[in-house]
DNA sequence: CCTTGACATTAACGTTACGTCAGGGTTTAT
DNA sequence: ATAAACCCTGACGTAACGTTAATGTCAAGG
C-alpha cells in the first residue's frame, strides 16, 4: 500500500494529479483510511501506468476513462481516430512552420534572394522542357495536371512557393547531420510532402519515385547539387524511411 | 465604422471574440457610443487582421499583444523562437503517431515476427556485446555460464528457443489487459521462468532483477519495445507480483 | 405610437488538467 | 512535547473563447 506521495514518486507525477484522478473518478485509491488518507495497492499502480501511457499520447482523460472503464470498449477504434487527429495536427503544424518561415523571410526583406536567382533553375521555358521529359519518366496526365496547376498561380504566389521550397531544402541540408531517420529530418520530409500539394498530391509510392527522380534525372540532380552535393541522395534516403514508416 | 457583428463577419470571427479582445486590451474599438456600442474603424480592421494572422500561427494572445504593442519589440526573435517550439511539437507529434501505430499493430496481433526480425536484435555478435555489458550489470560468472550454455545449443535448437520466447512474449502481450495479477499472466510468468532454464536457473530475487533489467538496460528495452511499448514495464510488474506470491 | 425582430450590452459559468496556495488535521521522529 | 513532514479539503488561476441569461437599443412596418 502506498500513500499519495509514495505513489506519485513511483510514477513521476504530483500528488495533486492523484487527487485529481480521484476526483474525476479515473483512479480511485484501493482503500481510504479512517483519517481520510488515500492508500493505493499494486493494481492501482498498474492502472496508473496504463493511464499515463495513454496520457502521453495526448488522449484526453475523459477518453482514457472510457477506454479503461468498460472492457468491451472499442480501444482499437479509439486509437485509430486518435491517430487521425494526430495526423491532422501534424499536417497543420507543418503548414504553420512554413508560414512562420515565410514570414521571417519576408521580414528579412532586404536579404531575400533576388528573383533571378530564385527562378534561375525554373524559367518558364526550362519548365516546359522538364515537363516533356517528366512526362516520359512519370505519368503523363499527372505531369500535365501539375503543370496546369503551376501556371494558374500568380507571379507572387509562384515566388512564394519557390521561396518555400528553398526554405525546405535549406532546412533539410541543415538537418542532414542528424541522419535520415532522425525525427527532425522526418518532420522536414512531412513539410516537403505538404509542399508538393502545390503541384499535385502524390501517393506514398509516387513520393518515393519523385525523390528517386531527383537523383536519376540529370536536370533535377544539377539543381540539387547547386544547393548541396549530397542533398539529392539524402532526400531519397529520407523519403524512403518516411514512406516505409507510413505504410 | 463597423459594429461588432459587421466586423465579425468581415473578419470571420464571432462577436464574442471581439468582446474578448476588448476585455484583455488586445483590440479596443475605435469609438464607443453613448449607448455603449462598440464601433470599429479602418485601422482597427487592419489591426484585427494582423492579430488573426498571428493567432493562426498558434501564438498566444498575450504574446501577440506584446508583438503588436511596442513597435520596438523583437518580432523576428519572437517568430524564431515560436518556430522552434513548433518544430518541437512536430517532432513530438510524429513520435506519438509512431507509438499509436505500434500499439494498434500489436492490438491487431497481426504482427507475426519473421525469423529475421526475431534474430534481429540477437545476432551472435550482438549477443557478445550484450554479454559484456550484462557482466557488469549482473553477476559475471552467471553471465558467462549462461553464454556457455547458449553457445552449446545447435542452430536449430537456438531457433526453437527463440521462437518459444517470442511465443511467450506474444502471449504475455495478449494477456496484458487482464492485469499483472491475473491468473493468466501469472501462468505465463511461470512459463517464462521455466524458459529461462535454457540459460540458467535464477533465484526469485534474480528473476526480479532480470525483469527490472529489461527496463533499465536500453538495449534490452529497445528489443522489448519492438514487440510492445509497455511490455518491459508490464513484465517487471508481473514478475514482481509473481515473486512476492512465491516467497 | 407601438410592436417586433435583429442587434447590442454586461455578467458569469463551462471547458482541460492540473498548479498553487490556504487553513487545518495526522503521523513520525526527536 | 514539539516540530517536521505528510495528509486532507476547498477554491482560485490558467487560455481563449462558447454559451446561456437577463436586459437594453435600433430600424421598420402597421
């Protein structure tokens, strides 16, 4: 039997947390003394550990109560939908990061890449040529669709998109030392994936194909090499890790 | 001049939000009529738009007030540090998604470990390294003895032993919902104890030490985590119950 | 002029998961 | 016996509004 303090140390929470869990009926003490003291037994310890596990997943206490309360509760379903919400959050946060970065870039203002440099590797004509080649390398319809989408953007929007992509690659280069499997790099891959939405929405397989293409297509490769000689290869590896972790 | 409703529609917020911003001094109406009505002018509209921009980045209203309050405030710095925090969140969420997915997989039970995966964490060389570390963690003579015994087995026998252990752990995972004190789990602990005989015959105290080691030794912990994120912790608890029931 | 409906106001509680006192008993050790 | 250390039960504070509730104001039509 443990007192609040003892159990709290054991589990790494504060006594207040235990009080709270008692209050909301999430974890009742095994026994309550005549003096009103709470006493917790082995089973309570295990139960608490379960609770803390779910809590770490950002599952609200109310849901945890449901999950652990009835034994016929659909735990799988709860986890599935929770995963959905986590995914949405991930996508959202990645967008936010992009926006913040764009804003920072914008504030820097003076130090912005000149338009020429930015468009250097992506002039309209070159874009056309790329497109033709890409049609043979990838699915023609997809490429055409992607091109249509790109052309529909305003000049300002185009620039913003290019700035965004350059930011992503810059961050990727900075994160390369962490390794392709690192959480940082994987987070950047997420951003990259979200960024692709400006052109089209690739499946996981296509995402990998695309990253491979960065290495195999000499034109693309050249543009990546300008930024960092290992970037293209690193991207391919990082995306591979990403894709495998998702399926 | 706009009234609350007009401005709220214009900006896509509720009147309550404007009330709130007035309350906390984030956005005061340009003028207040004798009837107490709030009236907002052009400048207020622009200001609100700025506020909503920052708000979308998940920046707390209090910080927004600071950012917009003094014109000498370090906006860049604020954005930079905010980006850091967003990055941390992104990393964290990705970890959570991983954990949830692992948990779902294990609940499905579909995760039939292939032989490779089974041996993955227990190749001959790695075994050696574990042994060295274990010697410092546990009793050296015991570890050496256990190693001798292991090496004496034929390859087929080794594989059979590993399969058996994986069966035990799989059963254990399946029985986790029953609780560490349940008869099912305690029966599995018995099987686990018997299984240990292939290596050595631990005393009750040593059995407990071993189970604890599964949690404290990062190498071991990693292998258990592969099977189920809570398995190591659960084993420790279950063995504790077992040992206490025996003495 | 009066009614009606749309709009305005302030006040105050609800939400989440506890942190942080405050005031007052209990246990343990000296 | 007395102090340290621990226990308890309130109860307010947090962030950013949502949501009634009770009530006052304005413009338009009968």
